[in-house]
């Protein structure tokens, strides 16, 4: 049974530019494809091993091979083999599924899980729009927010949001080279590029089309 699950399952990795809509996409895919499993890299942060000398890692071009996560790899292997795993934060059971969604900013550039990923979808957004969206998130507003709504926010909350925005922008400027250095190889090794400037529905439709192509191709290879 386990070997059959391995042969039939497909691991779809969602990655992309900052604030491109990756989390929205993976949740939409999970809702559309009922019963699918989902693993999110950020939820495994406490298990992620980063380079000890972060500054040197940045200076040398941010080699993805220097980042590893044994727990995430083990859980992905379990699901592919047809066995359940426990969620890394709250411990609830994640059951195996023919479709496993993985949100991992490194795509297939990290050696520890490269061979476990079947399809990489890269959601692309121009960097200027990424900064705009991240700033909006930190401020707690977006293009749909009414100007009058800001008047309902207390001074304490507003000052906190402004400080969060300042801190994020300062961090982005300091780590800008890291974001671009990591993004380029991830994009280059992706199987499909999705336009993050499009609506949620359009990005979802494009993702589903890419997944269907992969599944159809697997079926054709099995018939050969």
C-alpha cells in the first residue's frame, strides 16, 4: 500500500516572490482539491538549520544547500510513502494524499528535499509591488481600505504598525541582496511561472492547469 501511494502521489511546491500570494494560492488549491495534504515551510522554522555565519553566507551568494530541515524532509517522505505525520506546531495529524502541497521558498534548490518534489510553481511579482504589499501588510491596510477607517485605529495601535513597517523596510534594505539571490535560482528551476499581478482566480486557474498537465503526463508515462 505504501509503495502504491508513493507512485501515485504528486508533491507540488509553491514558491515565489515576497507577498506574491503564495499562501493564498496554496490555501485555495487545498480547498479546491479536497483531501489534499499541505506542509508549510514557515511552520517548521524551529526545525530549520541556517548557516552559522549568516553574514558570510550572504556574502558568498546565499547557497540554498546550506539551509536544511530534517523534520520537514521526514514529514514529506512519510506522506509520499502513504504514512501520516504530525503537524509541527499543534500536533494534529496530517494524512497522506495523492496530492501534497508544499510551500517552500527554496523550491527545489535545497538538496535535502529536491528529489521529493514533482512540480514547482513560482508565483512572480515585480519587486516594487512586493515591497508595496509587504508595507501594506505591516500597516494593516490595502487598496480596499477606506481612508476613514484609519480614524478608528487607536494611536497606540497605529504607532505600533508604523514601527513594524519601519522595521520591515529597514530589514528589507539590509537583506535585499539575499531575497534577489535566492529568488533567481528558484525561479530558474521552476516548472511553471504564475503571474502574481493577476487576480486570485486567474492564478488559481493557471496553477490547476499546470497540476493537471503534470498528472496527465504521469498517466501517459505509466501507460507507455
